[in-house]
C-alpha cells in the first residue's frame, strides 16, 4: 500500500477472483462459467457494424434491453435496473440500503463480495453462521435489524431455499431491504422475482454471466419496486452512467430474444451435474445437493487443498477455499459431459 492510500482502506481485504492461469491449457471448472457458447443471435449481433459504433456512447438508460427483460420477467421496465455485472447491482445496493447505522446481514459461508462491500463502505456486518450441514435457516434472518443479503442458491455450497421460505424473511423485515442474489437460480432454484410485485423492500439480483454464457460481457440486472430502482439509478448516474458498453447491450438484447437456447443448456448442465454427483459419490465423496452450476464436494482420505493441487497438476482447475469450515471441500463447476468425464477419471487416479 502506498503512503497516499487513505487509512480507512488499510484493513480492506479485497475479493479474490478465481484464478485464470495462462501457463498451459486447463479444463476450467473453477469460476462457474458456462461451458457453452453464447446463442447464434448473440454472435450475429456482436458484428463489425456494431463495433464501428464504439466511437459513440451507449444508451445510459439501456432502454431496449430493459424493455425486453421486463417482458421476459413479467414486470414493468421501471422495475428493472441494468448493471455492469451483478456485482455492480450488489455494490449499489450496499451503498443505498446499508450504512453505519444500518448493518448488512449475511451468512458466514456465502459469496465473498458481501464482506468486501461492507468493509469498503464502512458498513457494520452481522454475519450469521450456516448450520453444521451448510444449510441456511431463514428464521435466523427474521427481524434482522439491517439489510439482509441472501444468495439463493448459495455459493459455494449450491444449496437453495424455497420462495416461500424467503418470502417470510422479506415479510419479517418490513423496515429494511432484503437482497436475494440469484446468480445461479436458473439451474434449479426458485426465483423471488414474482414477489417484487408484492413487497417494496425486495431487490432480486441476477446475472448474464452464468446461465446466459456472457461472463466476459459483464452484464447483470436487478428487479424491485420502482422506488428501489430509482435509488440505484441515482447512484449509477452519480458514478458511471455509461457503464454498459454498446456491444454488451446488443449481446444482452439478443440473449433475451433467444432465452430458450439458454434454458436448454441449463437443463443439460443440470443433467451433467447429476451424473457427476453420482460418479463422485460412487468414489466415496460427500457431495452437497446442488441447485447451481457447480457442486461442493469433500473427497475421502485427503484434504480439499490436496485434491485441488493434484487436479491442477493434471490440467483440471477447481476452486479451493481455505477457510476452516470449507477447507475440506472443493467447488467444481459443471462443464460439458466430456470435461466432467476427464475430471472423474482424474479423481479416480488421484484417489486410487
């Protein structure tokens, strides 16, 4: 840290992205990207003609994409907020709905950025431990006294809660915003977006990075009451109103038009997830019942770190988290059936 960095950031622990090594070719099962390409319409939309328009600013209101998404989600355009990845939506939510006197309330094992955003903005965090089996008890979040943030399905566990369970959390926090982070909801979860018509304190955050194959495009969105969206828009316009580039906008519009293409691939990933889960359990692994595009697995007779390193040595990348409660596990993104077959064979060799 330089001598010029403000002291309030001295203890900030930045988010650590999944590794992107360039030393050799890997089967990447570590960052929950889709193993499938964007839809044909997206590839056609991102063309030379659109690239030539990069000299012009993009539409800061993202009007076309907002209208298309609203129609797909059965909400009004005023209920949709477009951002540069879902992390932007979450960042703005922490800025808008939590603060020194309004803590952020989230689980101890969940998406790592929640803790970072709380530290970044000087927000006290109330961290609630998951149960010993890694499940989240919705009752722990009743009358929480701050902005509640729940990833559903959770990461890195992949475990979901039902819409009815989360509705009770929303109902029992009438004076604070409840943020439901649905980055992985299309792989077997139950979205809370319909509840945004009933509750003015609910914000649902989703992304194009996972189920819509656009991790490199950096596109996310939030859905909520129009007043919440107006709050987020004010912050967006106070930082970077042109945060969605032109090519990402047209890619997002085409992706919404071809939604069934992506839902078909989600179903394929769910089938591959089941096959991989069955294969690993057959080798003695503990695998949590995931509703995401990854699984959280504990190998027999070795640590999570040892398995991670052995797989990396064989050209297969998975994600390892060194915290005490997660260090015996690895998180494995679901790739194509062929990629998962390589993983399972490597595991057989490693585990004997």
